[in-house]
């Protein structure tokens, strides 16, 4: 475990902007002239507490600059709602999209912040009709909202879950339709698609990432992408925990929830081969 003393700050992420987007990304900044690849995802792709996350390793192995457009807690709305980001994405040779969960996005039941997708904004009339006894002003984050509703009534929560899963598939298909370069979908999680989380507990579908995403959803989305790569760390790798990460004492709990540093090495290993093959084919895609 690597802890930097509180007060000195944690890992330096060199935050930067790309294009005209107001969103901050992990740096150092990569030039957008010439050829580059783009990485999309959430916390793991951003590399919270990790000095060299897997986009950096893939860049070193492939020789192609990696533009890390990961946004912590992002859902597909984070990129769809930002036309300036889509311009950067569409200038790439290839895109690696680490599959996000299905809870941090606007849907028929609730709206989220357009850039900080884990921020709950408001419930719709449909949600208030499904849970009329709930005061939704008490919630500020999607995680708290969903865990509370599931605890309140599992049957009604199943209706909400089904909506999130349907909305996720449609939104992800829309995102892929807006991306011109070839897209490699990337499953990077503690468990394989379709396999329950640790101990198979009910809590895992919320705390696990990508939340609510099933094997069938991944298979259907894969039909509109150029490929799918998977990196699932072994029990031995997961047991390494936050060893090798950089964080303050106040960040220790958050760091423990991240995938280990060695898992990023596995991710890079699983991506380099398929990416190299995809780039060699140079198949253009068509925007929808």
C-alpha cells in the first residue's frame, strides 16, 4: 500500500481540456494532430490512484498516443451531451470504450447531471408514480437513490432496473452510432459478463461495475462494435488490493474499491493484440 501523507495531496493527474469541452480530463495533454487513439470510461480508465493506468500502458506498447477521455462515474450521456468531445473522439484512429454501468444516465424515471452523471437531479412523474411514498429531494447521488429504492420494495425496483437496462442499451447504441472510428468495447471488471459479483449478494449489482449490465446486453451491443475485449482479474490479483496505489489517508476507502494496479497490466495485455489487429484492418464506420 502506498499512502502519501494527508496534507501533501494524492496523485497528480495533470488535469487538462480537449477541444472546446468544459470537461476536465487526466493529463498530461496529448496532441490531437496526427494519429491517436481515444479511451472512454469511468474511474478505472481515468486511473484514480494509479500512476500508470492501462491507457498509458497501451500507448507505450502500441506506440500510438492515447487520449484519455475518461470521466469518473460517467455514463454514455457524458459524451453524447458534448459535441466538442465527439469531435475529438471522431478524429481518432480507434476508440476503446470501457463499458459503463446502467445507473448513471438520464432515463424515463430520473434525470442526472449532464457532466457528473452520478449526480441525481430529479425524479420524473413516472418515478413518483412508481414510488409515491418517497421524498426524492433527500437524494443527491444515483447510488444512494437506487439502494434506498431497492431496500424499500424489491418488486417495484425490478421495474426500475428493467428500464435502466433497456435505456442503457439504446443509449450505448446511440453513442456507437455517433462514433466514426472503429470501436473496441472493453469489459474490465471483477467478474465476467453474466457472472454474479462476489458471493452473489444482492448488493453486488449496485456496488459492482458495470452495474446492471448483463451478458445479453453486452452481446447485443457487440453487434454494432468492431470487437470486444475482456479483462477479469484473478482472485490473486484482486487480493493485492490498493498495493502500489497513491492516495491520502482520507482516500484509503475509495482506493480499496478500485481495481488493483496489476489489473491495469492485465487490461493492457488483453487490449494490445485486438487493438493492433483492428488498426491494421482500417475499416471505416459510418455515423448515424
